[in-house]
C-alpha cells in the first residue's frame, strides 16, 4: 500500500499550525503541530517499512484516515481500521485536524501596483 498527498492541495506552516487548502473541493483545514510534521513527512509517499511503522500507531492511522476523508491524501488500498490507543497520549503530541472550513470563493488579489486605482471590482487584472 502507498499513501500520498493529493496533487490539488496547497499548504503553508503558520507558527505551530499547518494550513492545508484543497483547491478543487474549496475546503481548508488546519493541522496541529504533530499533524503538520506528519504532513511534511508526506512530501514523499508513505510505503513499505516506513508506512508499516506509522500504521502501527492507531492514533496516526486515525489521523491519516481523517486526511483521506478530507480528500487531502489518497491511497492505493483501503485504510486499515485501528483500535483506540490503550495508553492515553499527551493530546498536544497527537496529530489531528484542529479545524475545517469551506472556502466559498477563491478570488485574485486587488493589490495595488504603481499607477493602479483602488477600484479593481474583484478583477485583479483591471486597473
């Protein structure tokens, strides 16, 4: 099995959170610090021993399943179900999605360039 990021997502680390935007589904979510580290680890697809090691942790398995449900990662096989962790973990160290939000509309910026007026009417190419 192989798990990888979807191609139509953009992301940025902002302080301790990682904000991920699904450009096709117009959804945005923030990952906590531990989730952001795992997201960065997905720069290369997870497979083989590396994937097996991560999936041995039920918290990580649940987090990857959440990312898949949000459409942020894909797998060439079904995500394994995992039992709840038997030993409570420090919540700040558990990877998780902190918040989710629908982005209603992506628009261009009307940032001013030299000689451009304030009225661009939502069209950043007009002056």
